C-alpha cells in the first residue's frame, strides 16, 4: 500500500550559485520560487561576486 504524504510535510532542498552577471536572473528565480511555492523549501545560495 502506498503511503500518502501531504505536500507541506516534504522539504525540498535547493541550492543557487551565481556571480554578479547572474544576480538579476537569480532574483527572478527566487521570486518565482516563492510566488509559486506550494511546499516547504530549504534554500541556500552562494554569491561569487566576480
């Protein structure tokens, strides 16, 4: 028998890595992720600056 999970019980890990050339596209991705979120996300990001 399959286990049924509620959407809110699963946390999805997400990692963003970007530098100054992708700061705007990364912010669009963050915004879209939050606006359309129907689950819990654990978001980590690194910024290379260069």
